């Protein structure tokens, strides 16, 4: 059975800046009502758990199908389904806002378990060895992924109408243009369970395209951007009397092949230090070479690697960023949403993944609170999700695209104007506090990237870089005023 062709559908909110701001709320909505019976979430990573939290406001029963449920431990090692789980993780301020929105008090709970809220006063950022200006919006949460994910899991499964089922999702069943059941494999064999709504949160390896195709629905286009980043994390004992920075980022644009470095103080009195590089050849770090590389970086890195190593170095390779364009499909089954890395996975160097998945949950909440016709595709959800995903994709892939070449070939006056503006904002963000605050608002997923094209901000950035008003007017002003 065929459900019609795929079309190049990119129906986006007419005001993505406004939509993004609306989704980034800091308090959970109270205008919720139960409109569903039993619903299923496939996958129990951060995206799946947040989806389950949102669905708990609208369903009588939420079943989280989780292949790792039998081995999940809120205090232990990374789950088998999260191969990058041992790497350094930072929850950006935009993600922290979502965490507090849906799980009030979670940040302080995490802090009580050893997570760190370094704030602007104990966070540093460097570009090619130059320290960037401090800004008040630097407010990340730093800890290991197992600690954060375990806390979210604990809070989610503590809800009275949320439960888990141990199994691996294998497919969907359709009837009358909608999803009616989920299939998953258990130790006893495959089972089929009726459902009123399903969220695919099975991650980067999602089989949603295959599941749609098997039901006669069009498959989404998979956009790919080669990245080839390899990152390695090492852990070291942290000196208890250290009174310097507790979180740091270093980007080295002038060093080909080196993607950057990050350092966080995390639970257990540890430092987590990450080095990232581009290219297919293995880096071959050992403890000595890793330390030697960190000795060439700013002081907080040198301090971090002075401690005793705590466990082996752990490496992971991210070959490409991916985006499944479900929002383009003219025909989709009703009662289906897809979230987190099942939609898009980004270069982890930029830290967008967790925050993006959390914002997808806010998209789901707005959709379900909007009195939706559940027997038609969840268009409003996918359109909202496009706003979030496009913002994260634009932010996290900008440097990759520039490194790979396509950004340098702006074909139209509008594209050239955007490139000119972006370069000036990036340069000024190193030393101008107002520009840096605006830039970090976008990097931290607090505001939409289009805010960086506002003419007044671009003019300020250009002036901070020594560009004359005449050059600004020539390169950006005439049409720039319309942004």
C-alpha cells in the first residue's frame, strides 16, 4: 500500500525566533489534560525520558520500551545503548532550563550527587589561546552522562503512570492511516502491543525510515554532513584546594586537524578532559601523550592532568552529522512522533545533542496542548521540531561546513551578506561582551540563530572589529536593516 509521494515540504513557523523563545520556557505548563490511553516511547535515552515526562501529562499510561532497562543503573557505568556515554558531557544553559522546566529542582539534586554548576565566574573559553570575554549567561551543568541520565530516569520512572518494558523495538503496525501498535523483541520473543500514540526515541540508529517504508509510507530524506571527528576523554583526580575555573572550552582554528578541547570538574572529585581531532587516522593517545598535549593548552587543562589518572582513556568517533527530514513528508501516519537523535545527531564537540532532545519534548508538549486531531499526522509537532533542529543544525554544523569548504561559496547576495555578518559576529564575540552574550545565547540554545543577523548587533560587531560604517552599509546595511 502506498501513501503518496514525498515532497520537499519545509513548512516552518513564520517567526522561528518567536517559536524558539516560546519553546524555551522555564516552567512546565499547567494547561494539560489527559487525551490518550496507553502510549509507548521507544528508547530510554534523554530524548525518550523527556518524551515520557511530557506524555505523562496527557496519557493514562506511558510505557517506555527500553532494551537497557534490565542493566540500567542510576549510579553506574554508561548504558550499553549509549556508546558515547563515557565521554565528557556538558548540559548547555538551554538544556539546563529545560531540565528545570520538566523536573523542578533536578539541578540541585544533581549538584547534591556531585555535579557542578560552575557559573560564569568559574567557566573559561579560549579561541586560539585567547581568552574570550566573560558573559553572564554562562551557566552550564557539568557531570558525567550516567549521573544526569540516571537522575532523569529516576524522576521519570517515579511518575505514577510511567513504566518500562524490557525489549528492543522492531516495528510499527498501522491501520486507517495511523499507528495502532508497536512491536518489540523480548527474551520470550516478539510481542505486539496496541498503542494510542508512539514516540520513536531509539537514537541515531533509528529504523524509522524502514518502519515507514514497510507500511507503504514514504521514507524521509537523510541529510548527511561528513565530520570525521574523533574525541577522547580521560579522567584525573581533582585537587580539593583548586580555586580556579571548573569548566573550560578551547577551540584552535589555527591548528588543522585539531577540533578542540574541553575540561569539566565532575562528581567523584574528578576532572573529565576531552581532546578532539579530525581525520580518519587513529590519534593513538596514551596517558603521557594526552598529558603532553594538554600541557600546550590554557592553565586549567594543565591543572587537570596533574592529578592521578582515574581509569583508561576512552575514544569515540563521530563520522557524520545526520538529519532525517520527517517534516518534509507530505504523508505520515497519525499518532507518531520522532525525537532526539532519531531525528538528528550533531557533532558532539558543540554539545547540542542533549539540549536539542530536551527541546523536542517541549515541541511535543505544545502539540498535545493544542487540542490536536489525533487521527491526522502530528504536523504541528514536526513543524515546531524543525525550528529547533534547524537551529541546532545551523549552529553545530557551521564550523564543520566552513572547514569542509561549502560556506565559502555563497552564491547569492543574501548568502554573501549572511556569511559576512557571521564572520564579524564570530570575531567580535572574542572581545565584545554584548556580541559575545548574543552569540553564546545562540550557542547555548537559549535563542534562535537568526537573532545574530539583527542589523544593530551586526553593526556593533563590525565596529568592534574595526570595520567602518561605510563598509558595513556596503556589505550589509541596505538589506541588513530588513533582518
